[in-house]
């Protein structure tokens, strides 16, 4: 029993200590309940005075959590049956609540171990810093070379400055390349570090460039198709040697057609096409012609000219070549890749061998691209709209004018397009007339428009009006004067080179033959089926069935009728007047005279007569205007032409010493020869010049460059001009002061012999 009581008592003590530890009132059994427990219950908030003497500032403290009673509770009689000890005083026994709460530390220790919570950002600056920290942490997780990128960018900001010394920049470049060693491929693929490597290639030494080139050369095809690495590849090609370029062209073999159709890789092929020599360009183009040329590299080494020569020399099947080129060209047109020189050359060669249906299909797909305007998207942000506000709308036709093949494509589209297509093209270049007029090839495109399009009202409204406002600039520009000379004297070999004339006369052979056949059929007197119809309806049906393909004979009559209707519709869309339906003289008169361009041009020549005569380029414009143009196009403006003649004669009438602005017009190299041609070709000008400037003064101008002007009066084919000056000039010729050409002197001597 004692043992049992002892065992039960120990359990009670554990429960009592647990209860006291939890801060609740102690529980006692009936056997062990002390007499002073009731008094203790009432004074539980404060300690009894007998248990512990009162101390200052400690008698009013609340009881401790682990128990504040240290002395045993005494009965009123003074006997101590059992000591009352707080829970946890014995070392052998541990309270139950400590065993149950092993996983949860005490309150004080938990407060010390817990991390300090971050302060929430309150100000805008704190919000920005917190967001920046989050972004930095995400970048470190996403990019394995993030720290390297930051270091390279810091070096890049220093090395790309313009005011840095060359030696210091070389050190920075060497340091950056050392940091990027064995990681060039990863660096080149990143949009941040690719610019750093590009700058290192630009400012580094040739040995460093060779190291980068050799490490990246096996991956050029992959890098050429990446958005940011493509610029690095082009920079490496710019700094490459001839041997390295030859290796790059060898690596491109078999991949040219696929790269050209790639939106990013096409830029690399175009850049390589500009850097290549003639044979290398031919190799790149020949891969676009046939699949056989892609497989066998030796076939591309033949140095031949046009595609027709290649087909004849290599004995290729023309139908397969057309089929292969169609499979390459149509995706290019669908993607709108028409700005590159290699594409222009491919299209021009394709149109020379394609039949009428394929050629018409390509032209019909090409015309909408040339007249399509790149308008700013309405969904863009307001800031980007503000940046693009001053930018003019760009069309591919304007960007194509940087190559001669692009010019040929534009001329072919204008010549073989319908009236609606021509109207779209003219409206598309409305904001680019000035740029085209001052461009080498753009001026030829305007000359073609002025020579082909019959809608003179539209052309006058969009093109002629803008040319009128810039005449003072066009007459002195090498390219700007071409549209004016085309109206004054169309396709003159003195103002257009043979290559320019070949471009202006370019056309698609298959479409031109179809047009000639149509003209011949219209000019033929009778119906070609009349003889067949006389033999009876059976012969007529046989003739029609022979013209139908054999594949369609197996189908029903509806299919045959649909085929015939489609054929007629396609020929209608293909047919177009290559040189317009109007006569050339009528079109020129409407554009030049009726719209006031000629009068404005004559006024400009009058105001700047001295400068035009002395100019190497402007002298041709003032000559054509003063003569009246080809076919006498300016004859209706005789009054204005006479004013121009007087303006030139007044300059010639000035004395040598009194004229300001350089040499006298009769002694200047360019002006003296221009006035000489005017005397020979314009009798009206010759009479005005003689009466105002040379009559009675011939001996003064009989030597130097001016003698050519004086002698032109005797060499003129007009008799009235000769008779006008012969009396005064013949004594000068006889005395040897004035020298004529050998032919004229012989004729005059013969005339004297005959007179004697």
C-alpha cells in the first residue's frame, strides 16, 4: 500500500506541478490538502508575508510562471508533513509539459531565434529599391552568367566612349576578351553581351579578331538566324580577310536559299553578297537557280553571265529551273522580303525565263508589295507614336531603288501592270518624290513614269507639282535633271548612259510576245477560223479540241468551259500597254506645257542663266530649253523663249572687265561651247546674240574660247545666219585672225577659187 500510495502520490505531484506551471490554480487531493490552502487561494495574486519577507518594489509582483513558492507550507500547528516545492526543482523528474513540448521551444528563446521581419516599403524610393532587388534575384536564377554580364557591361561603357585613349581602350578590350574566353558562343547569343563582343571586334587587334572568328566560325549558320547575334556576324565579316571570307562562302554552300527566306538570316546573305566579288556573287546566285547547283559545288564555279547562258552551258531543264525558283520566290514575296540586292537579281533573272503565266503571277504579287505603306500601329504606346510622328511612310519601292536590278523590277511592274496598279504605285510615292528625283536610280523610275503612264492628271498632281517647287535644285543636280531632260528630249544618248537606256527599255519577254501576238491578230484582215468554219462544224470542233490540253479531254464539258474562261481572264489581267496608249508627243505636251512646268522652267533658266551656262550639268538643261526641246515641244511659248535668248545675249554683251561672277560667258569653257551649240541649232538665238553682243565686236572675240562662238556663225546650216555675219567675219578669216575647222576652210577656199 505504501508503495502504491507513493506511486500514486508522485503522479499527483506531477499533475499538480503541471497545473501550477500552466498558470492555473493548484489542485489537491482530499488526503494531502493543507489547511492553509484556502488562505493561499485568496492571496494567490500576492505572496504570503510568512513565505518570504517583503522587499521594496517586489512584494507587488505577480507569481512566476514556474512557481514562486520556495518554502514548504506549514499547518497552523507548525507541523510539516510534506514539503511543497515548485515544479521542476527536482533533477530526477521533469515536468510533463516539458516532455510534451519538446518540439516547441520556450517563449523567450523563440523570440531570440526568429528572424527579424523586413520592413515594408513606405516611400516610392523604397518601393523602387525593393522591386529592383526582386528583379536582380530573378535574373541571377535565370541567367547563369549574370555576374559576368554586369562586369562586361561596365567595361563596355568605358571602351565605347569617343574621348578615351587608344591604349586604354585596347587594355579594356583585352580584359573583356579574357573574361569571355571559352564562352564566346554564349556571349554572342545574349542580347546584352553580344554588343560588348561586337565592340571588342571593332576596336581590337587583328590577332584578337582572328581568335574570335576561329572560335565562332563553326556556329556562323546558327548565329546568323538569331536576332542579336546577326550583327556580330556582319561585323566579323567586315573585318575578315580574303581567306576567311572564302571560307565563309564555302560554309554557305547549300544554305543560301533557306537563309534568304529567313527573316533574320537574309540580312547576313545580303551583307555577304555586297562584300563578295563577281565570282562569289555568281556562286550565291546560282544556288537560287536549281537544286542541282545546291548539291554539286563544282557546277557553281562556272563563270557565266545570265541564267539563260547557265541553262545552255550546264544543260539544265528549263522547266525544273522555273519550278525550283518559283518555290523560292513565292515565299519571299509572301514574307515581303524584297529589299535585298540578291532578291532583286534573282527576280530579274526569273522573269527572263518564266512563261507568261508565272511571270504575270509574280508581277501581280510584287505590285502590292511595292505600293504598300508601312503605317505605324495604332496600338503602340503614346511615347512611341510621338517618336514616329515625324517619320514619313516608307514603301518598299523606294528602298528598292538602291540597286539597278531593283530599278528594273520597278520599271517592269509599271510597264506590265494594269491602270489600277500604276495608280497605286504613283500614289505610294507621293511623299518620296524629292528623294527619288535626287537618287541615281530613283530619277530613272520617275522618267519611266513620265514616259509610260497615260493618266497625266494624276501624274501632274502628285509628281509634276512637286518637281515645280524644286526646279532651282533639280537643274543643277546630276540625277535631278533626268526627269526634265526626259520630257524635253526623251531617251537622248547624250544625257542617259547605255545602261540607263537599257533599264528604261526593259520588259518581260514572255509578256511582250503575247502583246505582239495580240497586235498581229487584231491587224489580220480575217478570222483565222474562217477556213475551218467553211468545212463544217466538225472541223471547227476538231480545231478547238486540239488547242485543249489532253488532261482536260478526260473531264466533262463544264471543266473545259471553266478552263477556257480562266484562260481568258488571266490574259486580260496580263495585257497592258508597255509604253502607254497615248502618243508620246501628246503625253509630253500635257505634262510639260499644259501644266505650266515649261513656263516655270523657262523662268528658272532666265533667273540663273549665268550659273547654268557655266555649270557642267546645268548647261544641258538650259540648252534644251533654249532650243525648244525635241519636236519643238516648247514652240507655243515663243515669247518666253525669246526672253531667255535675250537674257543669255545680255550676259554675252557685257565687257570682259565689267562682268562680275567669274569668267565671261564667251570665255568660260562650258558656257562658250553651250552658246556655240545654240548658235548652230537655234537660228532665232543666233540672230539675237549677233545683234545684241557680237555685231561690230567680232575682232575682240576672235581668239580664245570665244572664237568657237564667232566661228559658229559661218558653220551654221542656216543660210540666214551665215549671211548675217559673213560680211564682218570673212575678212577676219582671210587675215588669219579667225580660224575655222578644216572642212569649212576648204569649202571657203573652194568658193573663192570658183568666184575668181
